[in-house]
């Protein structure tokens, strides 16, 4: 069918084979590239099958008034006992959350996966809660399951600013000093890097969400409108593309370059495949 439509050669340039197309072989390398990482020949082939930068990178146009690269999922920072019964049932039944691993971020094994590497049931649950690929990968996984080669633009700069190198990232043994540093002791540049990965002080420090929830107001205290960011140097991202964001890091303060990437969680270009930038499948 592809041949009869005159597009088979374009898919072949992008690395597709009959085996990868029918799912019996692995997906081609192009599927885990941002638009700016494609070769000139691959871009031409993608154009021929109606892809351009924005739809290849699945630009996220969700309104985002925050200084994070994606909208803040405030529903995730509501303590377990404050959730509705329906939400608890969704979280526990589909993603194996309970009061302990919900209230302590990072304790649920699912959060070690990218959104697209969640199994189908977990992904259904994440969607039902209100997540999508961008918000899950940033706020829940903080891109920790990405291959180093898939870190691009502000993601790569953020990891490097926090002291990661390709070797330490791949070895998973020697973590940089920032990993053992409390938020208050991070440099302004490191705080900006952590923000680009959707960390804030409480999540970086590993604080139980019950301790920063305003029970009277019924909302988290992690994102007050008046929180000062004077000690966060967002300018390190000036001129740096921001994968997955239409605002950049720092609430639109970033001077995003013209070839900016606009999507977070991998290239899902052919709908019959689930493709992810995630490096570690932990289910």
C-alpha cells in the first residue's frame, strides 16, 4: 500500500523496513530524533509524507502560565487522603499507587518510566488522572529514563549544569554532587536546570507532599503565585531550544531559538507503534 501511494521510499529513507513496519523488528533510529537531529535527506523524506517541524515534534500548545516548561499538574500534589474515592481507585487500580508511594514522589516504580514506556493499563491510568506525555516525563520522571542521545537543547544543558556527563549517565553509578545537594544549597544555575526538569524545592528535596499541602485552602503550597524566583538564573537557557515547551523555561523568559523543539516524550509518528526516548523499561 505504501508503494502504491508513492511514499514507501520516503519511509525507507527514514529507516523503516517491512519488519519494523509490521512490528516484528525494532523501530528505526529516526523515530527517536527531534526534527533538528534529522539529516537533510530525512527531513526531505519527512516533508514528503506531510511532516514538518511542529507535527514531527508534536508541539504542545497547552496554555502554561508557570515558570516550568509544562503546565503544573497540581492534582498530583494532593495528599492521598484528600483524593476522591474515584481518583484513588484509578490511581491504585491502574498504576498501583497507594497512600505511601503517592505521597512520596518517586516511590512508585511506574514513575521510573517515560509515559510511552508505561504499559497500556498504567498509561490509561495516567491519562485518566490528567497526565499526558509531556507532563508525566517532566514532573514524574524528570527525563531520567531518557537515553543520553535523546537529551537535546535545554534538557541536555540542564543535565550538564547539574553535573551529569554521558559517562556518568550511562554508568548509573557515579552521580554528580548535585544529586546529594538540597535545593537551598544549589547554585542559581543549578536551580534553573532543576526547574527545566520540572523540579521545585519540595520535589527536589524529596519532601512528603502532605507537608506542603494547604488543607484549609485545598491546594498545594508548592506553587504559590508569589513565590520568588530571584535566585533562579533562567538566563542560562537564553537562545537554547526547549523540547516540548511553547513557553521555554522560566515562564516564557527564555529566548527560544527558531528551530526550537516543542514536544517532550518521544516521536510517536506512526500510530500503530509505541515509540519512546526512554532508556530503561521498568515495569
